[in-house]
């Protein structure tokens, strides 16, 4: 295996980059301090949920709305990607997931409106088939099922909010004997239980008396990890109606499934993914990055690769750090950043401010080849993807996964060619 | 209009007001207390957490020092569940004058504050994170005190003796008939209605708000608000209260409280006790001063920042608020202003609340023509959380032991502070909680490193289940609490805490889409917001 591409960061952007580069037959290594935001987020691909950001109604058709976004914010990473490559990235991921037996449903010209764990309608572009029956454009009555032992998902608030918005919804919290007296009931734990047929049978038996009018049944997103599709189908068959998942508090089982699929695609193509490897520094020569150092228990370990991709995420991912003196820095290469000049401008008064807090737009500026810029290209063989990039508000736009996927896709192809 | 009739009405549910009502009730008065929010909503819930030994005032204000040490001894006896015996150090850092140590020792001797000098190696053995450049260290009986629990306990004691406690009752206007105050017109924020409370005597214990209250009866009481800013760091970097050994100034005390260490404070006059900004220069100053006591403080994770307002009573104008005496003020408006039926008690410290209550109720007895002795100094204040439902802070270790014993891990609602579902249910159903923030004061949810990231959602759902409000009310309760947490985070967001906050955004906006739920964005029970600070550089010659 040749040392072609080193990707720093194992979130959606980093893994997509590595996967695409590995498709070109490149020798790829991913190093990461830990897993990325896939483990926290909903396990869907949000491309553009609200635009303008202060709009109360979600974007219905991202493809049709994206030109407005790009006109208003020509610096947006989507501007560098372009609509065609964004569509190709979505297609690519859909193909990969469908080959893995875990289809992602949707297309760029339509946002789903899916229920959240508090019963809001969440706009998203691609969602796993396990979530689709929650579609809120359909007004069929639903039963939402929680588990008494799972504190990361409560069906009551979700059901009442959905009812308030015109979707007949009831809820039940199961208290299964199999879980009684258990110490740990996390989503991941439940997902493993769900892969056991006798546990599923107990769930079905407990749910059935509550079905009533419900034409569909919602669960927290815990319907299996590796075997999600089979678990989902089995529950639908046993309950005799569509079943859907709703993402709850992190960790995100649905996000972990995407992570697994991408990771195995990289590994299948000969690439390697390592976590617990924090990049702490680098060496450069003649305008090129010659090595990246990671922390190990002994001395720093050296990674020498032809091309290096920075996909460490923004402030959330830890790729961009801040301190009390108001300094904003990029952790590995100390790259120049775009960020609010003055710490007094970092925040707005309200947590839920519609425009978001300016500090979170901090990031790396890149040229059309996704090379970090400082007036000119900083290092010839260094690229950046995902939420490390400057100039957009991923959470207010609901573009978190879309930007990561699309920029990772483009950069993966750039460094793979 | 609804009316309530009582003998003595107390305004303000801080340490002073609850202290007064407990003392009144113990002496057999019929009495009611009105608090515009939750108990300890004011300065009492936003203070530094220090049970003063008196050391801080030993040189500058001997009278206050003596009051403190007297009360320090009493409070340890009557409310042990609220006090952690951390002990305190006074340390001479390289920035301080070595000779002040001798004045300090002498001051302690004169005011009967127990004090012994210990060696620096000894100090470092006990507190290895302290600055090794410290040249002298004195040990005093400071402590760390939980004012939320104390206020609740004292209020419960009052209730057990027949007092009525009315939360979310805001006094709008004192009712005056001729030369007498005969009650107060209140607004019930929860029921959204006006209530008239009639009383033979009104005690104004509204802290920094006391001037405003008096003003509504056309009595002028000049109480200035002196804002103090504090920052909590995410660890108990010290287990002892550490004071700089010098004349009291800004940022010279670190107090370990529960799981955090708190540096404070500043002291700035503000026009309004409710609305003020925490300025970036204050934060910088606290960070800088803390690092003089604990080098490396900057690298700790800052959890939260808040401001409390000192009620500073003055008959004359004084430029620097710290020079106004800290000893308390009792005003009998009959003799002072010719307005009968009205007393104001303000100033002082948390540590001296009991003594303040005692002199106030002595005066009440005098006014009402009865002689009843005070017993609060010998009445143990029970822990209201002890019966039936067994668990309450005082320390995280005890909570962990309980959780392990009951194998209640799966039902941890707040992993940071180890609050279980049973704790939260108890606070919602048995307590007086009207908001999630009130639940926080009871069981500390949302007070740890994630600042409500995980538990806000969980508590909102349990709230919805048990209280059965309309869904829109639950939505706004949730949003109010998110905003409440944000308020104290914004001034200290950098480093890991900023990252944490972005995760909280990912959860509440992106995963849950809570900003697009039906209902109002904020309610009248939500936090009073301050604007973000704007002053980066201080032109104050504080240090
Ligand atoms: C920054 C700072 C740090 C401090 N640290 C310490 C310390 O470490 N140790 C110590 O011993 N002391 C300390 N103190 C002093 C101590 O906190 C206060 O002296 C004490 O808490 C005051 O209590 P209080 O009940 O008089 O006032 P408050 O606690 O302010 O109570 C007044 C109450 O009145 C209510 N109120 C106001 N207006 C109305 C209305 N219209 N209707 C009904 N209710 C109303 C308010 O909501 C409030 O709850 C500190 C003070 C400050 C400012």
C-alpha cells in the first residue's frame, strides 16, 4: 500500500474523503482523535433545512432553494461544490448505503419532514428507510413508543406536540421485564437487544394492546445496529403496519450505522481508519506538508503522505479551538482562519438566535480546489473539507451533513485523481 | 381581587427574608412571605458560597468580622447539612505585601477569629495546586455553604411553624393608608392575577431591591446595587477556601462549592439590580487574579459565570462601593420617616442572615407590643429532603453511593450532578417548582459541565408527564431553561466549554428542532436577560 492520502478526522467529511479517494485506488489512512459528529447527529443527511435561516417554514426543495443561498452567501462551501457535484455526492452515498443493505431514501429536490424526539418537524434530505414512515406530510395517526429505562427518548412530549400540529399521535412507555432492574439502558444497548428476536417479540407483545387506531408506530432510533434493516422489517411485519425510528439524544445509533458503512467501504478498498490518534503537529518543506505527527505514549509518531486532508471539524469537532484571550486557532497546521475579529462579536443575546452566533462561522478559507488560502495557497498538498471550512452556519441552515458529505466527496476525488 | 390577611408580611425570599419569616414563625407570629420568583432567586442564589470566618474583614471592618465569626459558629451548629467544613487559607502571594500578614494576625486576634499560621510545605501538602511562590499562609475557619439548600431548609422550618410562603408573587406597590403601610399589592406571575396581602406590619427584606420597594410607599431608602461577578471552574482545584491576604479587592477568593471552584468577585455599581451585563473585562480580571492563586487556572474548563448584586445602603454618597460598610442596616420607617407599619432590613452577608433576622424580629416584637425571645440560634434547621425521599446533595460522593446502592444508573437524569429521576420527580411534585430552573435549584440538574445539554430535554419530558401542562407551556419551559443556561455561559465561552455549547446547539436545534416547536419563544417566568457585555478593557484601577 502506498502512502498517498492522509485524512485527519473521521467524521462524515473525513470518511467520505477517504472513501472517495480509496475508490481511485489510492493508499489512504484516516487518523482521528475520536469519532466525529455522526455519533451525535440524527443519522440523516441534512442539506438545507431553513433558508433564509430565520424562516419559520422549512425548505421544501433544497435544489430549488440552494441558488438563493449561494446568491446571498457566495463564500458558502456549497458554492465551491456546485449543485451537480452535491447531487452526485448524495447519489454516491445512497448507492453505497443501498449496497450495504441500509437504504437512504430521498433526493435533492425534496426535504422530508420527519418527527423529532420532541415532536417538531425536522427537515432533512436523505433519511434511512427506517425513518421514512414518520413522514409528517402524511397525517395518518401514530403511536410513539418509549422505554421506561431509556432516558434519552421520551414519547410523551413528541406525541403531544405532533397532536398539536394536527397529526393524531398517542404514546406509551414500555416497561419490559427484560429491562427491569438493568443498570444501563442507552440507545446503543437497546439497539443490540433489538437484534435479538425474543426481545423483539416481547416489544411487539407489549406494544400491540396500545395500537388502537394507529396506522404506524414510532420508536426511538434503536432498531438494531448492524442489522437495522432486518429488525425494522421484522417489526413492521409483526406489528402489521409501518414502523419508523426517531433520533433521540446522543449517542446516535443511526449515525453509527452510517459511520460503519463508510468505514468498511474504506477498509474494503484497502484503506485504514484509526481512532485515538490525535494529530499534534506537522513538518513542511518547500510549501508542502511533509509529515504529520500524532501523539502516542512514547514519542510522537510520524505519518508521511503525498496529500493531506484536514477534516477535523469546526468548533464542535475540535478542529478549531478558542481560548479566554479571544484567540481562534486551527489545531494541526495553525492555518489562517476567518473568524469574528473581536470576542465581543462572538455571541448574540439569545441561545436560539435565528442567525446563530458568529463565532461558529469561524473556519479555514479555501480556493476552488479546497486548498487552504492565505492570499495564496498555504501548502500545495494540503486540502480541507467539512465543518472546518469557514463562512456558514451549519446548524441554523441545517446543512451540517450536506456540507460534510459534499465537500468530502469533492476533495476525495481531487486527492484521488 | 383576591386578598390575603396576615399579621406580618415579609418581602423577599433570600437568606434575609426567609431568616426573618422563620424567626417570626418560631416566635408564634402569623406571617407570610412573598418572593417574586423562586426562593434564592436574588443575591442569595448568586453569591460566592463562602461561610465567612470573619478573616476577610479582620483588618478592614472589625465589627463585621465579629458578627461573622459569631454566626459562623452558630450556623455550623444549626444547619450542618448546608455547610461543608472546608476550612480557609489566607495566603500572601508574590503580588501581596508580606507585612500584611502580621496586621492580619493581629486583626484576627482583636476580633476573636481563630487563626494560625502554617508552613508553606504544609499548605502545599494540603493544596498542591496553590502557587508555590506563596510566602505565608494562615488557617481560619471559613467554610463552603449551599445557599439554595439553606434557604429552602429555613423556609421549610418556617412553614412547619405555620408560615405561608408565596412564590412568584411580585410586590408591585405597598399599600399605604395615611401614615401607615398596611400591606402590599402583589402580582401572581403563575396565575397572572393581582393579589392584595394585608398585614399589621410589613418587613422589607428585598435586598438590593429594597429601595425600589420602599419607594412605592414614598419612603426613600438609598440602596445601591453593587454587582459582583463570579466564575465557576469545572473542578475542585482546591478543597479549602483560599483568600488573598491583603485588603479586600477584586478576584481574591476561590471557594470550592460542590463539584466546582468559584473565583470572585468584582464590585461595580449598576443602575438596576435586575438588568446588567457581565463585562468581558470582569471575566478577564477574574481569570488573571485566579491564576495568581492557582497557576494554570486558564487551562481549566470554565463552566459558568454569573453576577450577584450587593445591597449597599447609604445615607451619603460614597464613590467606591467597597468602602460602604458591609454590616447590615435596620430601618424603622416610623421613627425615620414617620411611616408606621414598615421596617426595612438590608445589607449584611449571607453568613449573618440569622442575626439580621433576629434584630429585625426583635423590632417587630417591640412594634407590636409583645416580648417573645429569639430561639433561632438554638433551633436546628432540619433538612427538608431527609424524610421519606432520602437523597439530597450535600456531596457528590454521597449521591454516587446512593445511586450505586439503588442501582439507579439508568435513571440518571443529570449525569454531571448525579440527579436521578426520583430526585427530579420529587422536586416537581413535592416542591414548589414552577420552572425547570427551580428544579435546578432543588436538585442541581444542569449545573455540571454540560450545563443542561442532556438533562434539559429529560426534565422537560418528566415535567410534562407529571405536571400535565399544555404542550405549548412545556415547550416554552424548555426554551426558557435553555436560555437561562445560555445567560451564564455566554461570558465564559471558549475552549472546551464552547465546543460543549455547540454540541448543545446540535442537539436542541438540529436533532430536536426545539426552536420550531409550537408556542411562544419565551415566557414571563423565563430568565431576565442581560445584554452581552461590551467593555473589553477596564479603565478601573482595580488591581
Ligand atoms: C457577588 C457577591 C458575593 C457574595 N458572596 C458572599 C459570600 O461568599 N458569603 C456571604 O456570607 N455573603 C456573600 N454575599 C452577600 C450575600 O450574598 C447577601 O448579603 C445576601 O445573600 C443577601 O440576602 P438578602 O435576602 O438580603 O437579599 P436577596 O437574596 O437579594 O433577596 C431579596 C429577594 O427579594 C426579591 N424581590 C425583589 N423585588 C421583589 C418584589 N418586588 N416582590 C417580591 N420579591 C422581590 C428578590 O427576587 C430576591 O430573591 C455576596 C454578595 C455578592 C453580591
